[in-house]
């Protein structure tokens, strides 16, 4: 009997050791779970290498090589375990330019004039091999993934040049994914011939990141590279035109007044000092300088080449977008336009919107299920992919970002465009009405950048803006989608800024003001581009022109007791160029309207104001 007990004990001990030796990913509720054997960071294998690309942007006659780091569980070496990869690439990992006076464009200028020259700061590169970054590793390595980082071209120890949205910034991550699948070569040094193989990778790759780091997953996906199965771009810049221009207008990203492509180029150019002069001459001082066109703001070939919507045809990766509705840096139109295009292509898509500002990932559980489904092949429910479940997850105004509400899609399928006409009550104010009205005449405003949009919305009366409001809401009203302004206007000068805010009034300026109070959405346009964003022409003073454009996407519940306001003004001192005050805009009220997407349509609006 003792002999059997001893044998059984040996069996259990052997089984226990075997189980420990064969540590591998496991899943519960559709998510990859933390594996204790993968948790100890001291056991992780951390290496770096250089992956050879198919381009030469630093002019040395050799293919540029990208600096890559790898963090993987030791079992990928000791047990021959193969795992999928979470990959993040960035131009920021090795440092950015210091704050420098004169590095941004001076926005105090007349429209259509040449901008003053800017100062070009230099980046001091930072970091030590083999670690490029520590992002993602604590989340994903314990859950059975390998984490890979790379510095984008011309940054850190990656060769080449930054191009701020050029083709090399798509082809660089493609090369890394090709290497992970055995189709490209990796080397132990930037100029040597000793190869490195990714024998520990399954070949399935997911990418994520925020802002520029969120742009790069989309850039890689537009190449159609095999092995990139799923991406989660967070607040990505999907078009540099939409980042630095708006409907023909030179319009800065929020918080970065006077920034443009060349400013961002200088900010990230942390690569090889000996190659910087060449890169600056070829890209910053030639391609970028000749392409950005700060005089007209028109969409041209330069901008088209930096618009990922134009490159989406080869894309195959499952797309899970994330953005904040109150992100006035990289505005939520960036994610919306790509999401809708991917949906139209029949790709697996899902979108997560919160109510805060720049950045902010989806809940970890949602990201985990997304990567688990597409990288491990675990079937974890139709709601994960959005194929037979909700595609949109929106954080409501008073909820935590980890508690989004599901909707069939975005915009809300029950939203209908409701057209509001402008009815004058005084020289500068009036009502928004769904009733048909005629012979309202014209109202005039005078441009003066000294008045901010916030202050104009709060003034009882001002010659510097027009303000039209709905009746007071008696119950909550849900807006979902893109509002559209149709406007007929004349300018006293050949060029003018046009700024439009939708606001919730009365304005809340108390200490408990929330980010969802006050501003509903905004939009900007150049009346010179009344025909299209690719063609502008000087305005004939006094002549009326008609144009239409969308405001920034939003999904917001306006509470009872508020009024929805449409504010029209000229220069927006947080976003536009700021010419000398005095330009007069005359608005034809009969030729102007705003279409607002309301859940429940006109019936819901009428009910909300008459309850």
C-alpha cells in the first residue's frame, strides 16, 4: 500500500512540475488571463534589433533599418512556446524637442499672407538599449503576449527620416510585422549582417497606441500586411489636413496654436545627428515647405498623401476605434471617418467614445477580448466583434470611462437630421426654429479676435457674434452624429475666418462645471472654399456666397432646462489665424440653416420643448 501511495505522490509531483514547465495562455470569459509563470519581470527576455525596410529616406544608399525591442516570457525560449505580439510604434520614445520660443507660427497675421519663418529646435536623443519603451508590457506579457516596440523612421536609433505621415511611416511598421512573420530580415546591429529570427512568434500581431502612436497602427493596416490581425487606435490622427486645416481654413489643433507639419517634424526628429541636415533639406525644407500651403489652406496632393482614408483599400485588420468627444486636439472626426469607411468595406469594426479630452483607451476588458478573438482565435461572443451585436460603446455624461453604454451603431440609428432655421429677434440674436419662416433679412457681425468664443457665448449682446437659441428644453434631448451648417454670407474683405459653435445655454461657469457642459460641438471653414476644399478664390466684398460643412461629430444628451445655441463668429482665438479686427460678415438668415442629428427626430425635439 505504501508503495502505491509513494508512486501516486511521485506522479502528482511530476504532474505539477510538468504543468509548471508547460505554462501557457489560458482564457476565461473570453479574455486572456494572467499566467503566474509569466508575471515575474525578472524572467522576461528583453532584446533589441534592427529590421530592414524597403526604403531609403536618409540618403545613404542603403535600406533604412528600424530599431525594435522585444519583451517576451522566458518560456518562449525554454519551452519553445510561440505567442502572438502586441506592437506599439512611436516617434516619441527617444525624446522630443524642448519648448523653444518662435518654434510655432505667429498666428497674428492677415489671411492669405506669407507666414513668418519659424525657429527650428533640435532634439537631444534619450534612452538606453535594449529598452525602447516600457509601455504595454505590464498589461500584456503576463497575459501571454509578446510586446514589441519600434521607433518610427528618423527617431531614436531608427534610421531614415521623419515625414509626418509619408509612406515610409506606413512601410516601417509593415517591415516589422513582415519580420515577425519571417518575410523581412532583422539584424543585431544597425549596419551588421548577423541576423535575428522571430522564432518565438505565431505571426499574429495586434497594434495599439494613442495619438501619433495610434496613427501608426492605422498606417500599418492600410498596407494590407499579412499578420496584422487587429488594431486599437486611440485618438489617432487619420489625416494631417484635418489636423491642421478645416474646410480650407488654416486651423490649429486645440492647445497648439500655430503648429503645422514642419513644427511637428522638428518636434520628433531625434534620429542620427549626422543625417539630420540631409533630412531637413529633403523633407522639412522642400517636400513639407512646398506642400503645406499656409496661404490658401487648400487640400492638395501633399495633404492627400497624408490622408489615410485614401489608402484604405488594402486594409484587412479588424478595427476597434477609440476617441473622446471633447478632444479638441485630435478631433473625433479623425476616428469617425475611418470607422465608417472600414464598416462600408465590410471589415470587423467597433467604436468606443468617451466624453473627455485627448486620449483615453477603452476598458481593458474590451481591449483584451478584441485581441483575444483576433490573435488567439478564441470565439468570445458576437458583441466582441460587433458583427451581430452593438458596434458603438459610448460613455454617458456622468459615467466612468470604464462603464460605456452600448448602442447598435454610431451615429445612433434612431437619430434623424432636423433642420433649424434662423429667426431674428434683435441685431445680434434670434431663435432656432423648425418652423418654415421667410423674409428674415440679414444680420451682421464684426470680427475681433480679442473676444474668445467662451466669452462671446456668455455675453448678453455683442456685435462680434450672432447667437440663435432653441426654446428651453423641458426634457432631455439626445444628439448623435454630425451637425451640418448651410450658410449664405458676404464679407467686407476678400478673405475671412468663419467659426461656428453649438453651445448649451445658460453657460455653466461654476466650480463643478463638467467638460460636457457649455460646448456641444464646433466647426470652422474658409468662405473662399465655398466650392470645395481643393479650390479657393478671393471673395468679392459684399457678394453673397453659399457653402455647407459638417461640424465635429458628437453624441451628447442635453439636459432639461438648457437651450441649444448656434453661435456664428469669425476669428476663433484658440484655433484660427488672427487678422486685425474689423472684417464684417453679413449672414443671410433665409439662406442659412443648421441640421442637427436628434435621436427621435423632429418629434422628439417638439416633445422636449412642449412637455
